[in-house]
């Protein structure tokens, strides 16, 4: 049992002294996940509104596929991205394998279905009077869509935070297409896995605790947004 | 401005609204009177262009952007009374928006509520906000679904006064009772259950 307490003590020291390796992995985790989620928001939010408000052939199928894709294993996405980005793959000439941008794209693919599905849910469950009121007051399509997002903003915020939580804690994509290279592609999740496999329990634990803190922080915000949504 | 002939709306094979004949000229006010479930709201929705699946004739010679419809229980967007009234004014690109908004809030007796959040309004205040928002855009055809429900006597008097003085607009409103009696010049349309027919009658 002692090694666990020693590990916890050492983990605390690494975090409090802002250990360079730990902070480097934490910073990379945050920016890579943020970039992936922002890109997913740019595409996923309009698609979510489109699915909720515009009828077109195959809409039902797209909704089902995006919901199913929310649970796709991160390792599977990592393997697919590897197949695309490796030298002989169709996107090999881009030479982004083993760079943070490969992780960004992989995590973007993880975040996208979450943002599409949860935005669709939030907008589709709006009161029918929202669209009717906006239309009858003379709002054009763009203004109506912005109104839907404004009225469903708690749900859209929930979608974004859920996607971020999924990205920042994932291991499969970062490990397979990032390669866990120090100072280049190492994230908190890959670093925690590596340090643990090397027997560096304290360092692995420090990374894990930081990851846990980020997840807990995001979960608290999700819970708060969820409460606001219920009361609004 | 409005010509209706043998209009009927059906949902799931059941007729939910039937109006045999109705016409209204520009600047006139009409009141559709009928019990709950008689199809008054559906009739208004057809006139507004919100309900397009109907049989019969319904000619409204006003562009859809010049019609405004207020639900029986209006929906106010998140924000304040002021931001709600500004919504339609911005959508229509109206000049002097502040002046218009101020004017209509005063006319509906809610000028002092301009900065209040919509979640802090009573039912009657919400209704008056929605009416001010609708009238502010200067639509040619104003359709009001039970504007006097959930309104106290003071509110009823204010709304009635606005309706009487809005000469530039054509107005159709619904009511389940005779609370519109003070609109002496209003044309009346009795709407009964869809199995029976509805005929417009002048009431002066």
C-alpha cells in the first residue's frame, strides 16, 4: 500500500512544483482538444440545426448514424486515421502523422457526432412556437437559425462540453496517430499510460490526477449547464 | 384583403376547422368567436400562413412578411421585454427602432418593464409584450389568438384601445366569449364545431 501513498505524495509534488513534463503534456492536451472541439462546433452546430429544422430525404438515417457514432471506440478512429495519414495512405502526402494536428483531426472525428447529435436534440426539442414566432416576426432563415441556437444555448453548451470531455480524456487516437512523442505529441492520457508502463507510478498518477481534475471541472460545468437547462 | 370560401383543415382524417364563407377588407377588424376546439386558432394559423395544408379557398392579398400572428400563449425569446420588441423591428429593418419600441411599449402600458427579463413577467405582462412586439413591426395584417385571455380588466381596456386606434392595419382576433364587445365596429365570424358550417355576419 505504501507505494500508492508515496505515488500520491510524489504526484502532488509534481503538480504543485509545476513539473515541466507534466505541464507540457497538460497544455498540449488542452489545446489539441480545444482545437478539435472548435472545428467540430463550426461544422457540427449548423449540421445539428439543419437536421432539426430542415426535412430532406435520408435525414432520419443521418440522425441514427450520428447517434451511433457517438459511441465509436477511440481506438477504431485512431486506426482509421492512421490508415489515412500514414505514408502510403490517401492523406500521406500531408505528412501530419505523428504531429499534434493528426490528433486534432482524430479528436475532431470523435467530437463531431456528439456535437451534431446533442445540438440536434436541443434544437428539435424546442417549443414549436419558437420557429413560428421568429417566422411571423419576419426573421429570415439565418436569423431564425441564430434564434434556435440562442433559445437552445444550454443544450448546445452541453454538447460542446461533452465533446471536450470525450476528447481530452481519450487515449486511442492520441496514442496511434500521435505516437506519444515527448515535446511533440505527448498528451496527459498517453503520458499517464506510458509512465505507468515504465513503472513510474508517481508520474503516471500525477498525469492521471490532472486529467481527472480537468474531467471533474468539465463534468461540474456540464451538471451546472444541465440544471440551468432544466429550470429554463 | 381576405377571401375565404369553403375552407377546411383536417388532421389524421378528422376535420378540425371549417369556415364556409368569410371576407374582410383592408383596415377592418374581425372577431372570430367560438368555443374551445371549434377551430378558431387553426383558422387564424391558415390566415397567417403557418398552416398550409387545407382545402377550399383562402386568398390573403398580403405578403407573408406583412402578416403577424400572436399565439394564445405567446412565446417570448430569452432576454428582456425590450430585446423582444426589438426582434421584429430588426428583422424588418425598421428605421428609428428605439422610438418605435418605446412608443409601442407605452401604448400597451408596459414602458416601465422595458429592461425586465421575460422570466420575471406575469402572464398578462407577457401577453402585452408579445402584442407590443407584433404591433411594432407595422404589419398590414395582424392576427391575434385570444388576446384577452389571462388579461385583467386594465389590460383588456388597454388592448381594446390599441385595437380601436390601429386604423392602418387589418386585424383578426379570436375569442371564446363576448369580451370583445367594446370593439363595436368589428365584423363577427361565428365558428362552430367543424361538423357544422360557419358564416360571417356583419355586426355593427
